[in-house]
C-alpha cells in the first residue's frame, strides 16, 4: 500500500450512553476504492458523518495528505443512500445542488453540471423531472451531483443498494469504467460482499457497535472486474475471507453479550 491520502486514527463516538465507535482506524491511498462492510446499525454512516464534519468525534483524528483536517476544510463529497433527488427540481437543477450549497452562482453551477450529462449517460434528460427517470438514471444524477463538486475523495453510502440486481450490476460496471478514466479516490459503504469484491481495492469489516474494524481484505486488481468476474477463480476466495470476518464480527457481538 502506498502512502495514505486519507488516514483515520482511533475514532470514537458516543451518543448519550450509547457508544457507537470504539476506536476506528483505516487508510486510503490515492486512486483506490475502499469499502466498509458491516451489520446494519453498526456505525458505518456515523463514520461518514464524522468525515464530512456533520458529527464531531469524541476522540481520534483524520488526516488528509498528511495534514490534520480542520472542520472548515473537508475534501469530501458525499453521495447519500438513495438518490435523494428533490422532486420539484429538474434533473440539471438537482445535479447542481452541491455546487450551489458551496456558494457557486446558480447559473454557473447548472452549466457545470450540464457539461457532464453526456459523460454520465444522461444527455437529453437535463429538463426532466426525477419522476420521469428510471432508478438507474436517478442514481447517475446523484453520482454526477457528487462528482461535479470536484472534491478529492468521494464518499458513497450504499450507492446501489436500492436497485434491482440487473441495474445494480450495470451501474457497478459503469462506475468501474468512470473510475478508471477519472482516477477518483472512493470510500464506499455497502452490505454486499460480492459488490465489495468487485469494486474495491481493500475492504474493511466493521463489528456491531461499539464498532471497530475486525480486519480487512486486500482485493487484487488482477481479479477480473468486468464480464469475467464471476468466472475468476480468485473471486470466491476473497468473498469467503470477507464472509468469515463478518461471521467473526457476529460471534464477537454474541460473546460480549454473553459475558455481560
């Protein structure tokens, strides 16, 4: 692993009497896709909220390019769960929301977003309402809204979780193609082991709360990610290693509960 672009060290967070994060650490190199797997409610979204500054940690640090991050300067663009498109705004207006929040004048923000529609397979939908788009198209708009902010790190919170299997696989391949062209650095939350193996360079497994990373699995880039993915003999091995870690995370929870 090369020198980390993003490094999280010993993050801890409680809400009232409930401890959510109990010392979370991870590292992400430039141009990598890193995924976080874990049980529902384990604290994955809390990690993202801390990264964006929406939630303050009780302890721990976040470094970007070897510099400790300050609250006013966050190099992340977040794609939330679902597409979160506003039904009263047309497609191009939805795509420009992030830029407008950052202070970009409305006309310029929409022009910048519109310039990416063809690259994202959205040409001709600029004036469409969200209800007129398929689920896959809506996700592309959401992804465009994230990318157009031109932040160094993209945070994707279960980007394809709400889609049917065929659309999900299509967008996974599309994301890999776009990532290969643009060289994005991505941190992604997912519940899908196979998706994590297909998209990631490294996958961290989170325990139940109070959460920590039980371990991680490095995924060789030599594994086929496209049409040959399901036939690559190394894919089942990587999936099995992640499955074992997830089982250990559950066993750890049960052990702690039994000893209380």
